[in-house]
């Protein structure tokens, strides 16, 4: 494959057979949606039944060796010391000294000497590079992007689906379990990016096909659908979950993104700590907030947000039509003078559309 072509999931041919519309996501050719489904139907399947996603483009980084847990804890924001082996947590890799978000990721604690990280596709190499550059002797950082596939099973019927396969399905939120299945070993984590009860299954790259086939057959039987990354985006936006590269990034800090809950503020060290503590004490100049349209307008990224007097107060970072609410919703970085409940205007293709400021999520859902 030419170096400038997008990389392919191990399920690429299966996606084509299902009539998937493909697009580039972080350098990977991945499904937006599938023939016979479409974003709206796939979105509804996850909210009402179950959907299965291929998210194998997500990164996989193994940090191993004596003191691996302590090392990762000294770099990333969340307090890895609070976890027991078999638990996972959402955390942030931030720049030092600015505090800007290099990536958001999931850390799986396998033990004091074994931490498995799942960053975003486009940022995997940078996260691995920063960790490798800082690693002490005896700690190894390995980019294992194409050693493992990741499949997400999301929706109220997802526990039923996993039970039918004999896979773990009743463990706590943000915990994971190893399981044998049809001659291979998979890791089943109670996590996801949709706001629904769900799981993310990590399996060997070479075994992704049979795992996908088994999941998909039972998904259809349960009234669900294969789902592309288009529905994943509308689902996460309804929950107010930030997307790196849009809502968060190197110029946005955890304080501005209202991700302070993912920061171990009492830890003695993590990348960007001093900048974040100073910003938290002084108060951020802007905050990531939610917007709901007052009419049929649909906000989109980069649209300007103004106050009633015409003063520019921020910009939309993510915006979509909410299939659940049947209204336009958005995340936006807004000046700290803007408060929840305020009315604002969004420039939607030259028209000033009225919206009001809210605290996400935009829908009543819970992954717990």
C-alpha cells in the first residue's frame, strides 16, 4: 500500500461487503455508515437496542517494566494510583509546560509493571514518542497499533449480546476482564463513547474477523445494526463528550475543557501541572459549554458565537442535529463571561440563529 494512502482496519473487506461509506479518520480508512442503515438509523439502534462499531484505528501503546504504573502516573493527568489491576480510567496527555491537551486516552491498569493505553489514532505516535523520551531505564514503551483490533458494542442490549457469546458482561463501569473465546483471548472493558451501557473489546488483529462476525450476527438478531463513525460522532456529541482535534487540543487545557475531573490535582507531578494549577487558581478565560438551538438551525464547527450586542464571545467546536432531541446541539468554547442559561447568537451560514447555553449532556443517558 502506498505510504500516502490511509491505513486499513483488519475488517476493511467486511466493511466493503456491507456497503460501507468510507472516509479518512486519523489516517485510517474507516466506515462513516453502512448501506441499509445510515447515521440516523445507526444512532437510533444504539440508543434503543445495540450497535457494533469497528474502532480499530484507535491506538494501542504498551508501557511495561518495573515501575510502569508509577511512570505513567507521573506523566498523565488522572491518578493511576487509585486504581486496582483490572480497572481503567479516562486520562489526558498534556504538554509541559503549557498544559495543552496532546491527547485524551484510556489507561488500562494490568499491574504495577503493565499499563495499556488506547489513544486517538492520529495522536498515537506522538503519545508514544513523549512517553518513550521520558521513560526511565527498565520501562519500555511500545506502539502496538496494528497488533490489536478494537470493537465497540454499545446500547441497552449490549450485555445481552455479550452474554450470548459467553463473554464477561456484568463487571463494573471502567473495569475490564480477560476472556477466552473460540481459541483466542479478548479483553472486555465496560466503557464507550456513546453514553449508553456498552463495552470495548480488544482482540488480536488477526482474530478481528471472527469476533466481528459473531458480534454482528447477534446484533442483528437483537434489533441492532453495524454502526459507523458518523453515528459515533452524533452519539458522543449528544453526551457532550469532547473530540480531540475539535473540542480539545494543544491550545485547549483541561481547565478550559471542564475536564478537571480527569486530573489528579493532588499528585506531585504530571505533564502541564504547574500551568493547570495556575489557570485553575486564576480562572480560565474561556470554557467549553453546550448550546441548544432555539429553532431549526444546525450549528457546525468554526461558526462564530456572539452575544446579543454583537460582541464575539466564542466559536462552535462541534455541532450537529441531535437525532434524539430533534434539535441542533453544539459544544463551543465561550468566554468566561458567558453563563449557563444565557442567550447567544450563532452565525449559521450568514444567519444569526438564536441558541441558549446549557451544561451537557443534551440527552438523558448514562454509560453506568
